[in-house]
């Protein structure tokens, strides 16, 4: 179970920033302000959930009962149906869970910049928080390097961003780091969000999200990398990539790793796409152990669904093959192998 969900951390950060930026405590005085920069100008930051719903199927809420028609029961049966892992909102690797996490980060970014603007804070600014930790605004003057173990998923070695917000909170026995870089123009917005914090009990989790929107046609690209270290030589990992295709279709890839797939490591892989209202194609492949190059023969599943997740066929419909090209599946080699480092670690 992933106890320390990011939106809860965002609430903590919001309260701390309100206390820091919304007061005149001498211990929370901004330092290093240079002026002449635009990181406090008004920006309408984009939330992505409604945009994702323009293209991707609705949130899947499935019964733990019999399969739909001839559809293989793994898609719909049990307390953790496969479609719930793909398009649900309760499983941590699911699409709408991760989009909610992304939106939580962007909402916090908006709150931070609104508070900074109301305080007249501009330029490169660092604030020492009396509660412990630092808060930094920074103008970025060079491309941001993507951590090496995230490059296969993000799809590039660097990204051009304009502004950076860094939050480092130090508690009694834990610390939280949240770094958000972004750029915003009249035509598009780009976000790169990094987070790391301890989980309740043992272990530490980390993620890196990339998101892009074209403000003219609402086309989107969202990519994510997650790694959780349980502290006992076990881990959980997942990666995903969703984007709009043309004006009405979606393409989605997601793979997740766990140390316990029936007593050994395993990798579950999803790839698919199509039209959320008409029909879309999905493939599922499973590998045990996770680094096995041969797919488990019992988990080679192809499916066509309509917009209500009704089973249509085991055969991929003509014209949908491009959405399920197996060479595009995220493999074990694409997975992170350790806690993620920040693109702005220095």
C-alpha cells in the first residue's frame, strides 16, 4: 500500500508555504532576490485530468464478478481486475491515479506562484523555513537533463524549461523533496515534476512526471517513472506514457514491476489505444521472472473493447494494429533500478 500519497504531501506543502510566504516572520525572509525575471507573472497552469478524459476511456470501476461475455476474466474479475490497473483510479500504477498525482503537483505550483506573486517575490529567491527546510524559486538558463534511468520513458536526454520551484521540507525523522520545472507560452505548456519522500513504516518512494499540452488544439503527452524502495531489498516500479493521437484517439503504454508475482519477480505490460467512444485495442503481456525474455504463455491477451468496456473481440481490428505494436512495450530494461534522482539535484 502506498501510504504517503502525493496529494496529502501537497496539502502539507501548501500550509507551510502559506505560513512562510504569507507572513513577515524574520526567520522566513526571502534571500537572493535578483528581480528582472518573470517567474511571478500570472500563468494559468493547466490541469490534465479533464484533458485526458477527452481522449482516454472513462475511469474503470469494475465488479469483482463474472467476466463480460467471452472476455478473459483477468480483465474484469477479482478485487484487482486488470482494467482497474490500466484505467482505474485506485491502483497506484493506474492512469487516473497518476494523473491525479500530476494535477496535485500542478495545483501546488499554482498556489506557490500565487503566494509569491502576492508577496512581490520575483527573480531567483530562496526562503529558509522556520519549520525546517528550504523553498526556492529559480530561473532556468539552460536545458534540464533527464536522469539517465528515466530517459527511455521520457524519450529524451534533456528538456527546455523556464522556471523551477524547489521545496525541501525536513521533519522530525523524515524529509520531503518536491521539484517542479515548467515553461509556459501562448501556445503550449511543459511540466517536469520530481518527488521523493518516505512511506509510512519503511521504504521511500520517488517519481518523475513529464507533461505537455498544446494550448491551441488541446493535444497532450504525459509520461511517468516511479520507483519505491521498501528498504528490505524489494521494490515496486512502474512507467507509463499516454498521448493524444490526431484529434480524437489515444495511445497508452504502461508496465509495472513487483517482486512477488506468485513467489518470484514479475512484469506486467499493457499497450493499446484507439477511440474512447467507439472502440479501442488492448494487449497484456506478463513476464516471470521480470527479466525473462519469453512472455508467459498463459498471459498473452488481446482484446477489443467499446467505450463502456464491453468485450468486442479477441482479434485486433483492422486499423488498430499501430496502437498495439509489441516492439513499443516497456520492458524490464526500461524500468528504473533504484530511487530516482532529481533533474535539479545540484
